[in-house]
């Protein structure tokens, strides 16, 4: 399966090759001389995030600094912000449009127009991340399946919600990839299973089917992978990253990663970009 547009991978490779992975503290790039003419490369690079409460940082001790989006921005700071003639540690400007409770429908309506405007006007958008689909699926399933998975409303709710996600993600990625062009990676996150650590752990078999599907029906993550591949986006897998009880809020919260879980998601995004570069 094709997971990355060739031009996007080459662009990412050039960026990583041009930048060192120095552990020195971040510092701003040297300012231009008075005679210099400002250009796009003189401005900080922009990392743009869209999504739901996971992308908004819910579950982290401080969503604004320890959610996966700001943590990922820190991991990328010495890579995406650098050009060949610039020092390591060039800044990455994080623009997080994610909203708790977002569905594919609300993201298309509210976040996508803002994202398209930012892509057009923000300096040098180098990466776009997307985390959406969980609210489309989990809420209807909890309403229809929590009493009994044998209820006829349960499989119907699963199928209907996945159809909505499929159509919404298809349109979202079509517009995003068209707007940023082939040189800017768009990365889509698949979902982990949050139920083992919470009060609904008895529904874990159902959660696994909803996320990964069955022989007869695709799951949420299948839908995300297929649409990402069709539009040349990267796929960021998180299920194998969040496996310990401490990776989740747990208890009454059956959705969100903890601070540790957010850090693991951020690392999964960073590793996915690096792995694609290594394959070239």
C-alpha cells in the first residue's frame, strides 16, 4: 500500500538532511541583514493540526504544552524549521485548530475552512496532521451497544457511523492534499483501543472489531488507512504505542490518552516521517 506521496517524501528527506538533530537548546534563526529581501524561507515553518479532543490535548496534564500536538512541534522544531543555510533549532510555528468533540462533519464545516485560509496565508506550511473519526464512531456505539452487542441497533450504528467517516475523511483529505501540494506531508492518525483502562473494559472485543474490522466489514482504522493511501497521506499507527494502563486517563474516561500517552502519539508521528524518509 502506498503511504506517502513520492514528492512529499523527497521534500521531507531534504529537510531532514539539511538539519542536524542537535540536542542544543532551540534558538531563533539569525535575523536578515538590513539589505536582505524577506522571503518565505526567512519565516518560521508552520505545523498545522486538525482534529478532535485527542489533538486538542484532552487527557494531558497541560493540553497546551503536553498534548501530542505541542510535543510533536517540539520534536520537529530542529527539522521542519531549517533550511540548508540556517542553524539548527529554527522555530516551528504550531497552529492547532483541533476542538474537543469534533466529528468529521464538524471538522469539514468549521476547521477545514480555517485550515485552507492558513495554508494560503501562513508562512511555509510544512506538515499537516489529522486526528478525526473517533467521535463519529464511539458515541453512537456507546449509545447503541453498551447494553447489549446483540441489539440489532448496534451493528447498524457501526455501519452508519463508518460510512459517515469514510465520506468525510475522503473529502477532507482531498481538499487538504490539494491545498498544500505534493511537497507537504499530510499525516492521518489511526486510533488506539482506550477501553481496557476504563469502566467499559467489558466492551473491548467490540472496540477491537470497530477499530480493526472483521473479515466481512472494515473498521474505523481500515477506513482511515484506505482514504489516506488514496490521497497520498501518511498513516500514523498508534495502537501499538499505547498499550500500558498508564498511557490512558482510564476510570470514567474511556477515550483519552494520559500525558504519557500523548507523548507516545507525538513520537509515533515523528517516527512515521523519519521511517518514510529512511525508505527512500
